[in-house]
C-alpha cells in the first residue's frame, strides 16, 4: 500500500464535521477502494473548543486557514469555509501555489474566480475538485467532466436550489401563501434568517455559472447569468399553473443559441407530466441534453451535511487514486470568452397574469397592445374580481401566449402597464417545454 493521503480541512461546520465522520466511519472501505489510507492531518476553524460531535483528539489544530493551506504535512487542502473572497479565496490560492490538491464546496468562489484558480491548478499539476459546489450529492460535475465528455452538450437545466423548490412545492401542495411557507422553511432550517441569496435566485445562479462553463467550454461568471427570484410568485400563479397543467419551478437553464449562450435562472411553468415537475421538497435535479448520450436526469439531495460531505469525499477518493483532470474539462486557456445571448431574442410561450380594472374597453385595449407587438394568444381566462390597489374592482386575467420573443412580450406588457388598465405590475412567467 502506498503512502497515506493527508488532508487539511478548513471549516468545521455541518459539512466539515460530516466529512470527518464519513472518513472515520469508512476508513477501511476507502483504503480498500484507493489502495491507500486517507487521514486527516490537521484542521482549522473559527473556534477551537466547540463540541462538534466528532473527536479531534488526534488531529492537529491550525489557527489560520492560509497557514493550513501551505502546511508541509498535508497533500490535499479541503476548503469548507465559504464565501467568494476573503480567507477562502486566499487559502485556496495559497494551497494551489504550494502545489497542494484542492477540494472545495464553495460555489461562490468558483463562480467568480474559478477560471483563475483553474489556471493555477493546471500550472502546478494539481487537482481542483468541486463536486460538492453544485447540487450536493448529485454527481453533475463528474458527469460533465467525465461521463459525457465525448458529447456535444445542447442544454443543461434543473432545479438547483432546495429552499425555493420546497417553498414552491408547499405553496402548491398545501395552498399556502409565499410568506407563510417562507416562515415555515426558516423554522425548519431550509432557509436562512435573510433568505435573499436563495429566494432571489443567486444561489442557483452561482451553480449555473459553473455547469455552463463545463457544458459549453465558455468562461462564464456569476454576474453574467440572468437572474430572477421567486419573491413575486403568488398563490394565484400556483393555482393558475395547476389549472393549466403546469407546475412552477425555479429553473437554471443554459443552452446555445444563434446569438450566444443563454444562462438564466428564473421561475418557469413546467408541464406537470415532465419528470422535473415531479421533483418536490428540498430535492434538486439536473438534466443534460447530450448529442450521443441523449437526455439524462440526475435527482437527489442538493444540500445537507451528509450528502455534501459525500460529494467532497468522492473528490478526495479521485485524488487518492491519482486522478487529476482539468478543472473545467478543457484547459483553462482553451475556454472561450462568454458570449451572452440576447435574451430579448428568446423564443417561447409565456404565462401572463393581469389585474384588469373592470372598465369598458379594458380588455380590448389589452388585446390591442398584444396585437401591436405581434403577440398571439392561445388562451384567456378571467377569474373573480378583486379590489384594485387604488380604484375599485379588478379582475384577474390569465393569458397564455403562443410562441413569441421576449422582446415582444415585454414591449406589450410595458404598453399595457402604461395604458393604465391594470391595477398592478403584470406577472410574466416563461413556459419551458423541456
């Protein structure tokens, strides 16, 4: 048996402690799989004396994560600190510069600095592995880096945030308002006290930036992803979707178009018979449409201590076996500059919800705004009248368009809002046929 693989782990939160337990419980199993023992040489975290439910008696403590990253007694630096900058970035850079392999679960760091870190890893001939950064235990990084590497990828998409999926699922299944489900999610620990990062779509956008780079060989950064959250989704939208044969999901979608690559995160109407529509609760899923492999769908826990620790451990096993791949499949220098598609040219059908004042000619004016932009309607449903924000009764009108462009639908809705026939800002949700 060869020399042990010695780890330095920075960050001992839920994932870090889960990893320590997994490595201890499965020590013999991992040694049998890799031909060498995997040991934790040293750890670092904010507080040393805390009870974390795992023994650290035989593990050396290092106060500073950057010092741990450079430590001569470790072979692999495992970064579980989090954050796109600060000590996490400094420590990972230090580890790579020192010729250490790096395993990280830090999606924000990779979405912002991944290309620069990949270049450094390649120059030093070491691994930069990050399976746990996207969709927890779902092996989407390994799938894109290895399993479908010989394929041309047409599209990747999926449910990349469990908090949003839980909220939308509960709104649908229990007929609850967004605010009530959000409070429930916070009480259960699925959402943070400040849930903006999740419900605003930013968490999913970090993950989408990473898998878009992998899938299309284009250097995508987080701030180049189009992001919309679920804050504006109402019970009325959930019920309308159900009646129309859809379910609302926060999707991350990336695909090549004539004008470039669409990389977008937003609520979407998904036909209820599609497999993605059936993924509920905090579960994640990622789909890959590949030239030869066909349509692949991976479903599983996208977060949590044990699932994420499992993904981290899988990356460590690869290093123990001597597997070192280019972090983004292609050499970092071969990644093409990201050409962002013009989203106005996006072609598809749309769901529209309007609160229309009950006035003569209101619907005719709305239809004219749609017609002036060349938007054709597949269906119109009027629901009960409600009270408008300022002046009397307003009826909820649900419209489904035929396929059109984003530019046309946005122009039509802007004209409708400006015309003063609606009591509130129109709701627009893209319909994804998948």
